[in-house]
C-alpha cells in the first residue's frame, strides 16, 4: 500500500530517530511512504484553542495536499490524528464551516472533498494483514519485557467515535498498540488511570511546567505500581512528557523508579531489525536498556 | 307547533328538514376580542337550513345552555352548531345539553373558532372573522348531514388480569379480589414478591421488608378469587375493554404443586450456579426455591443448569430424594387462553447495569458493589447472613462510600431521577451504623431528595449518626492493590478537591423499566414516556389510567417510586378497574363502521388495514364489523374503493360537505388541513392555548384518525381549487389506533405521485406528524406552507381543478355503472 | 466576532447539574489551584459572568483531554465550551506568551517547532532527507483570511 506520511512538526526536528524508525519499518511491512509538504497540522492544543477557524482552515489545507495525491495519510502523533479527523468530520457535518473553508481554499486553487482516510500509526499496523507480516518478518522478540501503553487523549476520546478496540468492553481504551506489542512477544501490563492525560498541554499552552510534571508523576506512579518495565506511546508530546519529564522528576526525587519510554514506531522498527544507532535511541533521556534486557543488542 | 308533530320530527330528524341553530360564542374577550361574532352569526343566519343564529357571551354557562334547550323546544331545532372553543373542551358539555333537551347528542356540531382561530390570529381581526365564517359554514354543512346515533352497551366480564406479582400487582389483585371480582395474577418469575422481597429494610419506617410483604404474598396465594399463575408470561392480548382475550405461556416447572418445600432435592443436586434473587452473590442448585418465603412455595428446575435435558436423563438424585415424588421431568411449557374484563399492568423495574459507567470500575474492582447487592448482603436471610463484607477478602469494611445517581439523571443512561435511591442510601447508611457504628460512611451526592413523609427526619438521623454528605460525585474510582478504592472528585461546598480512600464503594443504581414490559406494551398499544415507562392518560387527573380503555397501571411500571406509592397506585388502579366492572357494561361511542353488503365486493382491502381486526369477511364474502372491537378510526372507510363502508358520525358525505363549504369562496387562498382528534388536532389546540400566532389561510377538518383521510377527500379539495392540503396525524408508533397512520403515509405518497404524474406541483400536498404537545411544530408547518402558497400560480390551480375534476367524474360514472349492473356481477372482485 | 464559534453554542449547558464529575475527572484541576471546569460552566453559562471568566488566565490550563466531556452525565460538550472560551479570551488579549510565540513561529515558517543546525545534523547522520519546507506563504494567507489578525500581528 502507498500512503502519505504526516510526521507533524515535532518528530522531524526533535526526535528524528522516530522518523527514521518509521521509514525503516514501512517498507519491511509493505508500506510505501509518500512525502508531502505538510505544514503544522495545526496542534489541537495550540492554534485550535486560540483561533478555531484558522485551525480548521489550515488543517483542511493539509488534507487537500494529500487528497491531491489521491493518498490516505498516516500520522505519528495523537494530536495530529485528532486535528485531521475532527476537521474531516466538521467539514462533512457543518454547512457554515464547510462554506467558509471552501471559500478560503478556492482562493489557493484547492478544493476539499474528504475522500481519504486518516490513520494513526498503531491502528494501521494493527490491521490484520500488516500484523501478520510483522509476526512473520520480525527478527527480534520483546519476550520478557513488561510493557504498558499510553495512547494520548486526542487519539481515543471521545470514545463514542473511537474505532480502535476497545480492549476491555468494561473500560474503553484502544488496543492497537497492545496487539502490536503482543505480536512482538512482549507482555502487556495494564495500570491504573491508564486513560489519564499525560498533562503535556499544561506546560505547552499555559507554561505551567511544575504542575504539568505532577500529572506525569501521577501516571508514572501507577505504572510503577503495576510493575511496568517500559512504556509505549504514540505521540511525541506524550513522549516528551514522560521521557524528559522523568528526567526532571528524578532530579528532584532520586528515589523515583524510572522506566524507558518508546514511540511504538521505535519498538516495531527495533523488532524488525533496526539497530539502536539507526533509531538514535541514545537521544532518549531515560536509558532504553530495558529493551536491551529483552533483546541484547542495545547496550 | 303541536306536540305530536314535533315529537315525530324529533324521533326521525333525518327524515325531516334540518332546522339548525347556530350559537356563536364570544367566550368573553377570548373570541369576541378578535372575531366579530355578530358578523359571524349574521353570516350563519343566511345559510341554508339555519333557522336561528345568535351570538352569546358564554355559551357553556348555565344561561347559555338553557337558551339552547329553550330554542330546541320552542324553535323546533333539530341540529345545533356551537361555534366556540375546541370540541375537545366542551363537546361533552353541549352533548349533554342536547340530551337534556331531548335531542340525540350526536346532532351537535362544534366549530373551533377559539383555539384554531381567535387565539392564533390575535392581530388579524378581519381575516380571523372571515375564517370563523368559513368554519361555521363548514360546520353547518356537516350539521345538515348529521344523523342521530345510538351508543351500544357491551357487557364487561367480572374478571381482571393483573400482570406482574410485585407488591403493586399483589395489592391490586387483593383489592380486586376483596371487591368480589375474579383475578388472574400472572408473574413471569417462579415466585411473586418482586423487588420488595429482595430488600432488607424499608424507609422511613425501617420495617423488615419481607416480613411485611410475606403475609400479603401468602394471602394472594390462597385467596379464593385469585388464580396465581407463576412462571407464566403473557404472550398475546387482543380484544377490547370488557372482553380482553389473553393468551399466556406457562413455563415448565418440572415439579408438581404438591411439593412440600422440604428442600431435600436441592441438598443432593450436583449442579450450582449464581442465583438471581441474591443478584449473583450466592449460588443455588439446578432444583431450587427462589427464596425462603416464595409463593408458591414449590421448587422448580432450571433445565439449562440441570444435567438432564428434555430427552436425556442422566441424573436422578433429586427424584430419589423426593419423598412425595413430585419431580416431573416430562413437564413441558403449555399455553392457556382466557378472557378478562380489565387489565392492571404492574410489570415493575430492573436496576441499571453499572458496568455502563466504566469510570466506576463495576465488575473490574471487586469491592465496588451496587445498592441491590448491598441489600442482599445486609439481609439476615441473605448470602452473608446479614454481614456486610468486602467481596475481595470477606472482611467487614471500616469505611464505606455511597455514590448517588449512578444511571439516573443522565442523558447518557436514564434521564430521569429514580426517586428512591436517596432515601435508600440514607436508610442503608443507618443500617450500617446500627450494626457497626465505627464504620466511616460518606455519601457523594448531587441532590438529596427526601421529599416524602418521614423522609426528612430519616435524613437528619443519618447526619446525626455521623454519616458525611459530600456534594460532588467522584470523577473516577481507582482500585488499589489491597482492594481499597480511591475516589477522586471535588467537594463543591468546601471548594476543595478530595482524594478519599475507602474499603467498600456502593453504587446507588437507578431503576429502569423491566425487560418484560416491552411485550406487554405492544399487545396493549401502550405509549411510553421518554424514560421508557408506561404513559398514563393524563398525568394529573388520570394517573393510573392508560389511554387504552380498561387497562390500568400500578407501581414502578408507571415510573420509579417507593413501596408506599406503589401500593397507593395499586389500590387506585383496582378501584378504577372496579368502576368499569361494577356497572357490568361499557358504552361504545357511536362512531363505528357500518358495511352496506349490497355495495361490498368482498375485495378484503378493509380487512387488511384494520388495526383491531374488527372487520372481516363473512361466509357470504361480505365485510362485517365486530361493533365492540371497532374503535372508529375510519381507516377501513377510507380504504374502501366502493363506497361500501360508512363511518358513523364521520361520513364521507359530511367530510365532503365541509370541503365544499369552505371552498365556496377564494379557495385559491386557502389551506385545507386534516387533523386527527388525538394528536394533531390537540397539537393545534395547544398552539392556540399557547397563543402561538400563525397565518390565517388554514381551515382544519377534524377526523378521529388520520387514517380516515381518504385520497378522494384530497382530490375533491384540489378539484375545488384549494391551493394546498395538509394531512396531519400522530407520530408513527404513537397512533392512538395503533398503526392506522401508516396507511395515511401510504396514501399521501400515492397522492404525491399522482400530482407529479399529472404535471402538478406535489409540494401542494404536505404531511406532518404532530403530537399533542407540538403546537410549535404545527405552527411552523403552516408558516412554511403559506410561504409556498403565495408562489402558486393560478394556472397550476386551474390545471389541478381540471385534472381532479375529471377524475371525480370518472369515479362517479363508474359508481353509477356498478349500481346499475345486475346483482350477480357485483360480487366479482374489481381489478 | 464575525466568525462566530457557533459549534459550541448550544442549549445543553442548561442541563448542567453541577454534579462536579467534570472537575473530579480533570487532570489540570488536580494540579492548578483555580482551574475548575464546573465553576467555569456555572459562572459563564449559568450565571452569565462571561467577562470575568474571559479575563482568567487559568483558563489556559485546559489540556483538551476530553475526560470531562466523556464522563459528564448530560454529555455536555465541556471541552468544546472551554475551547470556545479560550478563543474568546484570546481576542481580549488573554493569551499566554509562549502560545502566541508558537503561533507566530508557525505563521513564519509553517511549523510550530524551530529547526536548528543540530537537528539537521542528526537527520543527516540518520540518513534522513533534509526537512521539506511547507508553503508558508499559503499558510500565512489562510491565517490572515481566517481572521487571526484579530489576535496578533502577522
């Protein structure tokens, strides 16, 4: 399959290793990636809260860019997923907004039709065919690694429109990452308040980094209580919050038991044979040695 | 005039010339302030057949009614038209006036010039007056054709059916039986008792629930006039008040009624499963008694759990243990039918499944339980012998939290308040304090509803006993490894967040209509409220009647309520049912269908559309009406293409005369609307009561049901040059005559297609479903139609006049031809 | 307010029972004293104290995580309301500085994150192609036409 890749702003600049991971795993799973000159999605916690219409129009422009190529799009960030999907939905439903956006886009010579699908990476990889290929082609197993997931609020709420999962009908959370991790041989562990927000936006928007870290600490506490050895995320903002977050927290509380955080793309690429250097795993603030414990090529 | 001649005229007024009296009511300023009543009366006086026309201040008053009576006697009136308020208001009043004057009550016609005219056209006095004149003209046209009718009396069986054996059903059954009627009490569970049998103590008295219920249960079980059918479900109800035909299915019990409930069988049964009565907190065997005080006290076998199947016998331990030899594996489900005169529906409630609120971790965290599970635990006869314990480690909790409104007051779950949960929690907290005073109890609430007698006192006692009430429900429950629960939320009164750890959390779950009620609803064509409970005929004045005559409601089937209110309602329902049965007969309104066997071709179209199966083809292949089953909706009459069916008091001729009357002038500026008596006419009345203003172009013709509106009426209207026609009725699913309005829809679609095929604008015909509360919707429809009306070009109107005029001529020619044909040929079915 | 935010302007807010489940579920309410979704609905919608609420800087603590909306018994679009309120607040000058700067950066470069030589080097080392710049002129045009000028100089 051919699909355009929406990296978002953060990954290419701040975490290029994750982009490298994506470009490593894609061809090995039969996915051809197309690059498009996307702009900032824009962030659902940034511009949307400041000027809704500007956010909507810019998001529609991004959607046009992939539609012009006739390609579906896959995102690496829960925030980008929400922006693109919600925009798609609003333009389909709300006449006034649609007319406003169409008017703007027409002046750029663009027209939005809403004909393509928007995938978030984990749900793309969890598709039956691709998952089967993953199981077949992986060269490393994550067996013995106790890993938990954190999806990122913007991906799975509101749960009424969530198409991923639910893992447990009594507690609606997606299960695409769990399926991937199990396919990689890892042991998936649940923890309390798994659906709680990471708190990144509190720092990014309001600049309240202290308070933001307290939310991250709450999450880490429950992860530790459940015995997690690693955390898989699907969003760079959540990643920063937990990775850099734990570094900052452990400076204040040296006794804090930290656990490495990975973007799901990194884990999949690693299992498909990517080396630590290829993935630039050394850029992680919390050392990813736990991964080495499971598959000892990471020192 | 001499007495004899007058009497003759009154006895057969249809033979004599109509002598119509028209009374135009001012209704104070309600009508008089907008409509020029004098002018309307003057207009009426010039109409054919009108011998007297006057206007009065308050026609419904004593003097007003007396005048009518006097005029009937002195002026020899044999028809009366009252132009005033809605007939839904005063038709019964004026009908009685006519009766008192010796005139048949069906010779009254009312023109609605208040709700449908003066109140909705407050600022258009001229147009309103013209409209009032039209409405009166229509009424006079109908009045000319009215005939005296006799109402039939049908006998009422002296037997009642009570569906549901909870405390409400039991009470209703006992009251009816004590009043001397036979009662059949049907209960789908193996024992009567319902929810009340499961509770421990009642509020506010703190009585032991089963202790006060069990004697009533026993009484119901042995009452000479009550036939108790447990493990039985209603499968079908047909018929009508006084004569309901009921079919039930008895599920196989596999144990004979001479069981002495010794219990030896259960002791040896190898199979076990969670038991329903204890809400899964304890087990029972495959052969079991639902609970100790069960009535009937007969064991039963759950064949799904039993090792034996209907054809295979592998285990006979119970048979061996049974001294009385009452185990019957060859028992089978059986059907039974019987007839009753009245029905009381007391199907009760189930509780909300708290798993629908994932943030409270029900079924994921062991120590989160529901209020019903708590009742079973705290009950001395329950699975823990009355000890409150944590499911995770069987220890008694030192701290307990109650969370209110779980599954109530929420558009996500149930929008209504479940009435009993606040008091139930207060009672529960007092029970805990009574036994384990050191327990810390916190109640998280949105409101505390302690509205009843003695309730406020109990609330105070709880606070006095140290129960803490915190306003602000937890956002979520976090289960801890030791089984404790952390509750996070905001205590709004203290403007502070809380993070409380407790050892046991109890979810105060809401009540929802019992699952069995859906079937019952369909058979009895009962309406539901938005919450899913059965709707009563009038929420204030007829709180236990349903709109189906002879069917009453009692207990939580009508809405969540406590024991006292359930019992009160049950006695009320029994009394109401008793009123019908006591007189031994009910009167059927004289609006039923009559078939002319000469004209009937036996095509059977009427049979297909009758919602009550009240019309059928007899041996002579002619349609025949079962008078007592006929509700008078008129759907058959509209369906009949051969003019063989007359709808009494709402005949084709009367309706066509009304159409002709108002199209005498300026039909091109008018909208004809057909409104059904129960919903859309009431909706238009409601618009009037609420003084909603809408355009004056519309003239409403009332039928009992929108199913009465035949395509030929609409065609006549268009043939007479009416600009637009509106058909309105009840919402699909809410039709007072079950599903008659589905035929309305079908005919509407056909007419639209006809308009289109004839090259006319189909938008000139509109359909709208309007409920009795949707005055706004009716108003909006009229406004939209008027917008369209002013754009209709005269050529279009001429076209349709020609088109439909031609069709009518064709139809009349065919009818004449048919009438002229020799008798034998008429029996052939037309293509 | 020519381009009204009418997506979030519904009657449902009057169903609010003040049950406090929203505040009880909110991650920011736990850590930011003075941020309380329930109170915002009370004051803004039910009491009509709109101007006071719009001046509150704590509004920006909302992470738009949707937990409140997810659990509200009456399915009130609380996150939607808060987004609407933050939009209105921005127009009254109540906008955190770093957010303003991030948006200005996006208007200038098309992205919300600043590229730097270090990251370019790392990309090269990892064998990734250099960053593809989006058409920031188009982006600026859209921002201008959409009305962002009401809030900041573009």
